[in-house]
C-alpha cells in the first residue's frame, strides 16, 4: 500500500474508533462523547463519506 492509502485507512480506522467511543460514553460522559463524534465526523468529511 502506498503512503496516502495507508493514511486514508488509518483515518478511517480512527473515525471508527472515535464513533465507537462516542456511543460507549454517550450516557456516562456526554461532553466526551460529543467531542469524539465531532472528531470522527471531521475525518469522514475529509473523504466525503458523510
């Protein structure tokens, strides 16, 4: 895989992890969950996936 492909894959995996964190902490820590969701969305928008 080329470096840009690796970066894209890493960004998508990061977005997935941030989304999972957002769902997991939604009740316990809404502010953290919201920030994680926003970071995930930012990564996905970068690749026009949202």
